C-alpha cells in the first residue's frame, strides 16, 4: 500500500481536521490528533506535525496539503567490529531489515517470525506510530500499532504452527535451527519484495552466536552482506522493534483462533496456568487434539496429564 508523509504546522492540522470532520474515524494511534478516511485513503495527523497518508491515492491526497518530506538518506559509514557481525555505532540511523520472533517459549501457539524493512527517513514516523520495544507494550497497544505498521512498511511474516513444529522436533531438529531457517526465509522473502532496493544492513535479534546460526543454514541461500546480530536488538534499531510488534500481533491473532478452537481461554507462556488450561483441554478434547496446538515436548504436557487424572 502506498504511503506519503508531509510536515505541517498546528494551524494546518486544525484546518485539515475541520476539512475531514465528516470522514473522521474514532480509533487513532498513539500521538495522533485525528484520523480520517476518504476515497480509500487514510489520513492520520500527529502532534509532531507529521501527517501520514495511506492508500492507493495517498500521494494525490497528500499533494492537496503540501509536499512530501524529502528523503534525506546519508551514505552509511559502516565499520564492522572484529568479529564482523557487531552492529556499527550508527546503525540506528541506517535503513535496516530487522528480524525477530515470538512464541518460542510458549506451550500453546505457533512461532511467528517477521523481517521488517525500515528506511532511515521512516524512523521518526515509526516513533510517531508508537513503535518501541514490544516488551514495554500491552497486547491492545501492539494490535493498534501493528494495524498502522503493516500498511506503512514492507515486511515478511512466517508462522510455524505446532503440528509442523512437533514433526520437525521429532525428526531431531532443534528449536534453534527452526528459528534460523525461519529468520533466513523471512529475510530472503523481504529482500525479494523490496528488490531492486537494498538495505544498508540486516539486523537479527540474536538467539545464537553467528557461527552457530550460519551452521544451521548450511546448504541454503543465505544473505550475508552487512548482516549483524545483537541481543536486545529492539533497542538497537526500530526495524527489529517493528518486526517484533508485527510478529506479536500475528501471535495474538493465532492465540485467539486457538482459544475458539479449543473452547478454552488459552493463557500465554508455560507456567502453572498453562498446565491447568491444558488439562481442561485434555479432558474436553483428548491428547491428540492437545498435541496439535502445543509444543508437546515441553514439560507442560506431563504436568497437564497429571492434573487431568486427578
């Protein structure tokens, strides 16, 4: 979906709000003054003065109010660390593909992996949309931000459902290898999506040291140009934070589907409440059904069986 951004003053935003008064929509993202929808274009004005136009007619509608903010991309000056994979000091200002995953520690629900591309001229806009470390956001906030985000930046989403996860695990594949394959696939898909444009680099939220990551991917097509790894990468570049939010949004939606399918409100994580919910599902649907929606090698399986027998 096309999008365009202009920068205007407070008086212009007031004028725009009045102009679109009949087209305003109730829900607005964090930091927004108003949102409206007209002729297939969604207009969102922010307190900072930035106005985002989303939709096929975005550029035409934006042109009525001003010119799009110029792209001010600087040529990156990338100095690699000795190990070759540590992010450069200026990475937060670069145009980066970031990748992250959700659901690896949850008994219920799939693993969702997202690669997201954020250009450096979009960084301030993403801040306006509320993008930050998803650990500091509650699920309703994540859902609201993600709805705007998926219309603003290119991304690739992969979902590994637990039936497939269990098959791979029983074949001897570690969770680490599954994650590496998923990250690599998401990054490759996104690179094809944005081609011929190339990012300044790729940043992966580190779950394995680089050598182990690449070893997992032997025999596969792997992008290695300016690829970086960092723990807590959501705080290193907003592309990873954006990827995490979209991954979490998908994960939440999948959880809702599972709750409806199971007839039980399914809790996240792998704690005691999860054991109780799993036991209830065992009693209602049986062990074969439970195995289709859980990572059955987790200790929760045995705990649920014991509870269900009481």
